[in-house]
């Protein structure tokens, strides 16, 4: 039987097994109904059996990980790599920011809502609803005839992606604690190999040889496969909160609808304002009002949940676990700010400082896109061997700070260093993110695992939006302040007639982004003038990006300082498994809902 495979051959009744989870008589259980017990540290018995994960569980984890391909790789990364070209073909480049922007807002909102709902209704149908939303969004986007229609499709995909992130706690609770890093690393593998790692290059090739719509065709194909696989193979506990005496209608009526509405409205309004701040010609009153109002409503949603409802969607006792959980929200928010700034600005600075060849830009950015494999898959897969999770997080944050600041030294003079350094600088965020899910998941009670994972995703995404707005504004303001004077000075120094500067400066900008024959209509644009102004253009944007790099340092130092409060979960990277599936499709084993969590080694049920 597959249960025997999980326990391991030769089990002699000694040491903890899958049956110890949520057993109040077992002091080695890392996740119990008691938050007080969840905060204690215990050592794994040395004679615990080595677990073997059943093939049915492996298949469930496989399809959960694969679900991130249509939701993120094909639904976001591929179209983001060719945003400008999509906008040009559809005749609207002003609104292309909402293609990734709509995805980001929707996913951030869905993270926590879906996580909380999965703790009540079970993860199976919540996950499948996210997969279905991804399929619908991909269909909408692939038949779109305008930029805003594509944005509508990616927004639906984003909501599906945020819902699919219940796969993080879903994967974690099915695997032995020490293999959670491998399971979560599988999701990063699916995202990055090959689509994420080569997103710009592959998207460009699809655009050249077929159509940009193929990004969404790929999403449709993967979504259908994932829906079918999940439906057949994934049967997690249907009652994660053990409320067997309640009907589904009773559970629905007891949902914290006011808290959900306040959270959704506040976060959505706030992130819309932050996204609009990335527009070149944003409305200051609109941005200021949406950010302010959204932030206030967002904070009020937590105040309400902490004080009013009987069954809050965001329980205060979860946030009270500062070292075990809340500290990770702070770290991911700040680290996400820095990571997202580089993700957004790196292709732009590569274009302005090194080359306007889209193929070459894609090649230069490969180490950056490969960073998810290193930080999100390879390193976390060895977390149970390396251990010392707190020191890993601190080291990763120090590395992120050092490499992000060091980008300033290689722009625009060293293309190879700029490309290679991103592999290490950008991998730190995915490394920290995976460790945050592993670490917090080992302390948080299993019945709150969904909402805790959802909040981690929300704060990570919100931090990215805030960082994108802040650092993009820094770069734009510094570049705009100096560009005109720098180009004029370089041109006049090369012998250009100052009276023709009004024609020269736009030509320099067009030439930098690859517009052919940009200087043909500019009198006196000699090779010397073109070379001098081109160098001045590169140096101006390089200086603006340096300011961004320097501005990230204080944020990185704060995140690193906060990381010293992380409670190390290394002692819990053991053979414990939080839950079993109610149905093992390959062996035919079926379990009652009340038996999949909390069953003792002697077969009796915990009271």
C-alpha cells in the first residue's frame, strides 16, 4: 500500500511518522492545532524512518507545479518580453503597461483570498478554479483585437495565477518536511525551464516566425493538461479545518465577507495607483488619491479582522507569530521591491546602454532569467542538507544587496559582467522566497497554511509593485533631468550647430532604440556628432540606473537586519508529513476525511 511506502520499509514503531502530525500527545509535531505548540522547537528522534513518497503524491505534486507554466511563464513572462511589439501590432502602445500590470494586481489580490478559502473548502477545487480561470484568460487574450483586450485576458490569468498559488501549501503539506524545498523548487523549475529562462528570446522567435498569440496558445495547451491531471490525481483533505459537523453552506455563511471585501478593495485600489505611477504621463491627483485611499482601506481590513469577526480570514494569532511568520512578510516585501526594480529596468538599461538588437538583448538577459533556476530550484532542493535556514536567508539578502549595488560599476562599460552578475543578484530573491515558504510553513498550524502562504504571496507582489514605482520614478526623473543638457553638450563639443538641437535630440533617442535612418533629416549630423551624442545618451541612462542601484542599498540593509529575527526551522526538516491524500489513485487507497490528518501510529484517532 502507498501508506507503507510513505512510512518506509522496515518501520519498527519507533520515532515519528506521518501519523504524528497534529497529535497533541506528540511533542515532535511541528504543526498542531495550538499556536503555542507551533512556536516551540523540538528535535527529530534519531531513529525515525526514512520516508518514501508515493507515486500518487508525486503525480499530484507534478501537476500542481506544472500549473505555474500557463499562469506565469506563458501567461505573463512571454508576452511581457514583447510588449512593445504587441502594442504596435494592435495600434496602442500607451496601454501596454496594463498587460503585466493587470496580471500583477489580480494575482496579488487573489493570493490571500484563495489561500484563506482553501483552508476552509479544501485546496482541490480552489486550485482547479484557478486553472480554469487561467484557461479562460488565455482564450480571451489570444483572440484579442486591442491592447486593452489583451490586458483583460492577462488580468483574468493573473487572478487564476494567484489562486493557483494555493499549490505552495498544497505541495508542502503532502511532502515530508525535509523535502518541501524540493517540492517548491519544482514549481520554479516549471516556471523557468525553458519558458521563463528564455522568455525574451522565445517570445521574439514566436513573434518573428509565427505570432505573439502563440504565447497564449501555449498557455491554453498547458492549462488543459493541468486541469485534467489535477482532477485525476489530486485529492487533498477536503476539511482542512476539521469542521466535519458543518455543511458547506454553513461554512460559506461563516466566511468573513466584510474582511474579504475590505482587503480586496484596498489592495486593488492601491496597486492600480502604483501601476499607473509607472505610466510616463500619469495623473498626479489620480495616483496620489488611489494610493492613499487604497492603503487606508488595506490597513483597515486587517484592523477589522483583528477585532470584529468571530472567524476572521486573517487571524491576529497568525501575525502574532512574528519570528515564525510575520518577519517573512517584511523581508519578502522589501526584497521584492529591489528584485522587481531590476526585472523592470534591466531590459531597458540593456537597450539604452549596450544594444538595440532584440535578439542580443534576449541573450544578455538569459542569466537574469536563469536566476530563478539557481535560487528557486537548485539551492532550495538542498535545504534539508544545508539547513541553517536563517543564515541562508541573511546570506542571500547580503548577496542581493552587494550585487544590486555592484551593477552600477559595470554600466555601460562591461556587457559580460552586467549579464553574468544578474544570475547571482537576481537569484537571491527566489532563494529567499522559497525559504520563506518552507520556514513559515513548518511553524504555522496546518489549518492556517493556505492563508499564510497567500499572505506571503500578496506581500511579495505588493512589494514588487511599490519597488517598481519608486525605482522607475528615480531612473526616469534623473534621466529626464540630465538628458537634454548632456546631449546638447556632447553635440556642440563635436562641432554641431546649436540651432539644430531641436531636431538632433529626438533623432538620438530614436537611434538608440533602433529606429533606422534616424539622423537622415538632421543637418550637420556627422559621424563624430552621432558617436558623441550616442555615448552621452548611454552615459546619461547609465548614471540614472546607478542612482537606482545606490537607492536599493538602504532597503536591502533593512531587510538584512530584520532577517536576524527569523526563527530557524532547521530542526523541523525531518520526516514528518502534514497530511495524506484522501484518495491514492494508483493504489486505490481511500481514506475518510477525518483520518488524513491527526491519526496516531497505533491507528486510533486523536481527541
